[in-house]
C-alpha cells in the first residue's frame, strides 16, 4: 500500500486516510508534464507528496499565466467535489517529484461515503479559491520583483528545499511578463544577497529577506491556509 506525506491526506482520521491511500497508486511528477488540460474531463486526482504543480489560466489561445500552485499541502482535482467533471485550469508539473494518484470515479465514490474527506476537500477548495483571487489581484497591482519573490517563496515551500531549478523563460511564462523583466528582478534579488541563480539553478540564501521583499500576497496565502486548514 502506498504511504503519504501529503498534508491534506495526513489530516484525515486514520480510517478515512487508510481507505483513501489504499485506492491510490504512486505516480511520478515529471517536470513540464501536463496533468490536465483546461475544460477537459478529469481522469485522475493527484495528491503531491513531493514536487509541485502550476495552475495556469489560458485565454483566447494565449500562452497563459500562473494563478495557483499545488504541492504537498493540497490536491489537484478538488473541483470534482462540486460535481464538476472538467478542470477549469491548465495543470502542469512545475517541480519534479511524486504524487498519489486516484481514478476520478473511485475518488468520487470514496468522497460520497467519507464525510471527513468531503470536509477536507471543501476546506481546501476555499483555500484554493482564496489563492486564485489573491493571484489575480497580485498581477494587477504588484510589480515584477515582489511578485517574483512571492513565487520563489511559494516554490521553496513546496519543494521543501532551498534550491530548485527554473529558467527565466519559465518564470516569464508563469508570471506573465517579458523575460527581460524577470532578468532585471532576479538580478536585483541576487544583488541584495537573497538568492543565487546560475544556469537555471535557484537557491534561496536569505529566507527572511526574501519574505520582506515579497508582496503582501505571500503572507495572505499563508494566513488563509492556516485559518482554514489548521
């Protein structure tokens, strides 16, 4: 039977947790793998145990912009709890790792007979909606450098490591800005001694300094999760 280091699963009572895990299978999260296309029927639900997933909004066929992130704290596929079969956002692996995966039909069946799982998923949906709302406002009102600092903090939290790999091109895609803007913002953070960056390898050198440099949206995300999930 697979084991879990996913925080949402770990918060379930023992019986509900064991039942859900028994229905899951280990699944590798491969960097840049598309787990679900927007507006397509959801085949699987993913509970990341390592690595993390970007939720990207795509409009009119444009490249898109990241509006959410899922790691060990949550799940991909929570919309199924609302009786909605299709994923509203494009989901791709941003940080390689692993997940527990369950067939959508089996997940819905387990959800229907597990009040504890229902409660956990509904609470997480609230957290996810808050994150999406904050991200939307962040794009409109905050400049690239504090947004980049927030993104790096969110990635560090989910990578469970000071170092991870990401290119300027990918950062520009995630934040919806030109690559030159990412280069300028990353250079400023590096000059301030907050990060090191070399050929796609990012290391957070000063966590507290990076938190101070980030926009208020990072702290808002943390407060929302703590208030709802405990």
